[in-house]
C-alpha cells in the first residue's frame, strides 16, 4: 500500500472512532473532547486533499475556538451528573438507529453505483500539488464577495444578538 | 503530500531530525529554568542556585532526579484519566508548532536537501496558530480533571486570557502577512535578505546600513505580537493563571513531581515559539545582517575546499545566528518576568480587548492603505522640495 | 505538507510523555500511606467545603463567544492579506481593497458596540 | 485484485463514503442523545461531514468553489454554535436542566 493510502485509512479510523465516541460517551465533557479530536482528524483529512489553508482554519476555528467554547460551557456548569443521557424506549431507539443505518446505506450505495455510472475526471491524479490558498483567495474575493460581506454582517448580528440575549430578562448577564 | 523524502536515506535522516528537534526543545527547558533562576537572582541581587556543579548548572539534573523520586499522587476527587492525560497533552501542541520554524539554511548533502527544521509547511503561520490554539485544552483538562475549584477557576481564567490575546496576536500577524505576501516562514526570511529598501509612490530608497528586517516595516505589529505572546505563554506580567493570592497556583494546583514538570515544558515551549516567531517575522530569522548565505557559502568553499564542508559550514553559521537572536528574545522574556508587576484581571482583559485589538486593527488598516496607495499613486514634489528631501535621504542612505 | 511526519512525531511525543509518567510512577512509587486529609483536594489547609455548584463567573463564556466571532473575522483577513499584492498586480486591487474596507468597517462597528455596551467589562 | 485496488487507490468515493458515515453518526447523535449541548455537538459533526465532501469534490473536480463553500459553512457553524450555546446557557441558568426531555413540558 502506498503511504497516502495508509495515511487515509489511519485518519479514517481516527475520525470514525472519535466520532463514535462523541455519541456513545455518557459524560458530555468526554464527548466534547472526542469531538475536538474528530475536528483535528478532519483537518488532517483536508491536508490529504491539498486544502492546506482550510486545514489551518479548521484547527483555528473549530478545534481552537468552537470546541473550547463547548468545553468551557460544560465545565462551567459541571454537567457531570447526567441522569439520562440517551433517549428512552427500545422500540423508538431501534427505529432511530435503523433509519440512520438506512440513510447511510442509501448514500454509500448511491456513491458506489454513481461511480460505476459516471467517469470522475482524473484531473487531480496527475495534477501537481498546487498552492490552493491563492486560488481560494481569488475565488473568495473576486467571485463570492457578496457572500463574504454578508457573513461579516451576520457575524455582527450574532455578536450583538448574543450580548442582547445574555442581557435579556432571565439571561446570564441580566441587570437586576 | 508525504514529503518526508524520496529515498530511504532521506526519510531516515528526516525522522531522526524531527526527533532531534523535539529532544532539543525538551533539553532547552532545564537550561531555561537555570537561566531564569540565575537571572532572577542577578536581578534581585541574590546568588541563585550555585552549589551543585559549576555555576549551579548540575542543579537541573538534581532537580530532575528529585522529581522522579516524588511519589505519584492523584486526589480522590480528581478524574484520573484527565488528570494523567493533561500533562502528556501539554507537550504536544508546543513541540509540534515549534517544529515548523526554520532554524537555518537548508543543508545540502550530495543530491539530498535537508531543512533545518522539523518539517516545512507552506502555510506555516496558520499551522502554528492552529496547533498552538489547541493548548487551551491542556489547561481546561488539567483544571477540570483535578476536581478542585481553585484549579477550575485558574483554568477558566487562563483559557479566557489565552483566547482573548489570541485575537490581538492573530490580527497583528495580518500586517506581517500583507508585507511579505506569503504564509511560508522560509519565504518570509528570504524576503528579509539584503539592505533595507522601500519602494512605492514612484520612488525607491535604499538604506544600506540597515538590514531589510520586518521590524522596520511593521513596528506596531512587532510590539503587539510580542506583548500578546507574553499573555499566550502565561508569563508575567500576564500570569493571571496563577495568582497566588487568590488562586493558590492556578490550573496546576493539584499537580506535583514529574507531571508538573511536563506542564513546565509546555509553557517554556510556548515561550520558545514566541521567540522563534519574533525572530522570523521581524528580525530576519537565521539571516546574518549585511551578509547573504551565498557569501557564507563562498567563504566556506574558499576555506574548506569541498562543497559538502561549505554547505555544512553555511548551515552551522546560520544556525548559530538564529540561536543568538532566539536567545536574546528568551532573555527578554525572563527579564520582563522579574522586573514588571502583575496586572489585575480586569486590566488584563481591558488591555487585550480595548487597547491591543484596536491597535492591531489600526495597524492592519494603515498597512493596507500604504501598500495600496504605494502601488497606485505616485507623489511628485516641486523641484525645491525634492532637493531638500534628497538631501535628507542622502543623510540616511550614506554608507 | 509532511502529514506522515506530523502524525509520527505526535504519536512519538504522546508515547514519550506516557513513558515519562510511568517512569516517575515506577521510581517514585504510588502514594501508599493515604489518609482522608491527604487525598483531599488542596484548599489552603482548611476543610474542604462541599458545594453543589461552583460559582464561576459567566463572563468567561461571553468572552469565549465573542472570541469565536472576532476570530472568524480575523481568519477572513488572512487569504486577503496573503494575496493583496497579487490582487494589485492583476489590476483588481481597488475592488478588493474597498470590499475589505467595508468588511473592516463592520468589524470595527461590532467591536465598538461591544465596548460601548459594556459586554467586555470586568469588575 | 479488486480488494487491493479498493484499499490502495483512494479516490473521490472513499471520501464521500467517509463523509456519509460521519454524517450518519452525527444524525444518530441528534436522534439518540438527550443532552442539549451534545445535540449541538452532533450538529457540528454533521456540518464537518459535509465539509469533507465539499473539499473532496473541490479537489477531484478541480473547482475551488468547494473550498469557498467550506469557508462559509465553517462561519455559519461557528455562529450557530455561539447562538445555540448562548440559548443553552440561558435555559440552564433558568431551569437548571439541559435534558431536552424536560422541555417537552414547556408546551401549552
């Protein structure tokens, strides 16, 4: 097996095992730490797809910011003693797992059948490892500039909204 | 993708090299601790450790042996897994991020080319920022895993401080990236070669008695970056994570012995990353001022004869130069720690959010405006004014 | 990017750390003589106070949320900064510059609002 | 022979299957778990799965739009996490409870 293939399988294993742990761990703090591990694994998978800058952003934004916030909130409120972490009912549980399995099977089946039906362009196979950062940047700032500005406004709205939410009556920072 | 080398020789050398960089980093920590203790003693007019060995240098070894003989202790309330995992995890982000910093010119042995750094990454800065932002988990794991409220409070304070200053740190780098136009640290260093020259507005000025270092382009960014790096590595004057008066010792209250030492390695590792990045961004990295690597190589070729020897000489000299600059910044870290008092927590947060963030933002805007207008507009002065300016410039550009 | 090397050294460091801890355990030994007072967490010598919920200021979490939002805005500037000279060289400099200034204006307004509304006030 | 090429030649479909499995795990988390914050983490998992397929398509079709989309998705996800956690914390402050079973009583 080539080194690339070995890396892919190792990363797949890491990502899937830690993602599995996220939903199976009863202690939410362990779940959050496992999810952080998944994020790091996904960043590594981005690297195997030559998306270096996105891998860095994944580390900074997801692993370094969003998951830290999750872990902080869980630790602040110390939700260690969780009485009922999974939903009750064997029948509904089986139904839910079954539906999830069917969904996964459908997608996997579609992908495999689609592979035999269409020929994926083998561009990336022989393409040299290009610096995708510059291409990403050009695409972002020349073609998708409206979305970019809209996200700026969205972030502003969210920043104002969270503060207002925590200030509202019964919020965390309510001014009594 | 797996650019660890093409032949088995290269791969072996690269693996040994990465291990060597890591061990070098771990080895540097006792020396830094010794330097810190001797330095603080010097500043406070005391002796410091001076009994064991010459200048007390063997004191570190004695400390390590003592740490090994401490009994292993876990409080009853602690979460055993996280309590043990946190110190191990403390080593990882700091050392991996440090490995991305280039420390010398590439060493060329025959066909093979070896970089004197752990691994070359073409999005170097983003990688380092991303990896070192994982350090917040160490603190949270240790603080919560100890099961003590002092630890938890210390962890909360430390992580809130780290993430607040990460903003100023990340924003101050934007100006640097704009100046060099790359994420790659090696490219940044090569861009700083030669004499300082400004070009723009239709003029080009060369000041031959100054090296082309980033500090002359981005002085504000350098100050903000260095100050934020202090906060990132939890050093005084920002070591609010361990205010003795209110928090006993911060997130590692319950730790002792070797596990404590591992937190130390992580903390000093962040200090080393900051010093290394400071060198790379603003002070020319491994480059020697006024001399290009080619000059050094020619000098080696003339004196040692063989090309291999010249290449080794080239790398060794630049490695030395890097370490001189690096050690200077580490010393500034230590000096500041023993000369400045600690901030209060609200002052710390105000400084991060209300002072450093706006300044970094201003730096970004000014840099972009200057770069933009330097490329688009050219200024023409009346002949009389231009003569005066030329006289002033002649004063600066004299050799 | 030498992903294999990074994974290798990560695993190596983890193993190294675990070995160090085991070594310290083997040489120093596990705490044998235990008592209730010894195994208690450290509280400056007074007896441990059992409390249902530790009061930690929620300020920390508000800071973390604002950090995320501003962090993303800063990340957005990175691809712009790295390519700014190329944009100027290719003639689209003015467009990109102005659109980034609009973005920065939004950023500054957000920061100003947070400071004005005392969301970043610590007491 | 077939099996070795399946293991060896990592192509688009490998990433897509990985993404699909990851998405299903996230969905299972949303359906099965009762903790509000774990639910939000499962949603993050699903968004990450989608990101993988975006980047994979972007690489194998040589189209950078996919990476730009990932950028946007990450932003939205972070914003969603910020608001969601703000709400969760508000709820926890008021009711001392994060189990969604509890909120079934809120209706009517």
